[in-house]
C-alpha cells in the first residue's frame, strides 16, 4: 500500500471513532478519549513531513483501535441502559 493511502486509512479510522464519540454525553472519559484522538491526529499530520516507520504506524493504529473499542463499549452501554429503562 502506498504511503499516501496508508495515511488516508489512518485518518479515516480516527474520523470513524470521532463520529462515534459524538453520540456520547460529555464526561471526563469522553474528553480524555477525544484528547487521545487529537494526539493521534497530530501525529498523523507530522507524517506528512516525515513518514512513519512501519512500527510507528502500527503503534498508532493499535492506539486508535484501543480507543475505538473503548468508545464502542461506551456507546453499547448507553444503548443497553436506554433499552433497560424503556422496558421498566
């Protein structure tokens, strides 16, 4: 995969997590996750000047994946809680 395409894939992954994060109520946890995504975005932007090594890119993708899992779990918990309150 070409370097430019790899950057697009990473940016898109970050954007997906940001969109999911928007569905959650603001909290200390969501602010922390958002800050981590901002750091990831900044790191990707630095890659325009200095391309990452495979290890750096993989490390960032693992961080983005971990954030994505955390956000997905939070969204699921919200939906689960709404479903429980609707059945009470």
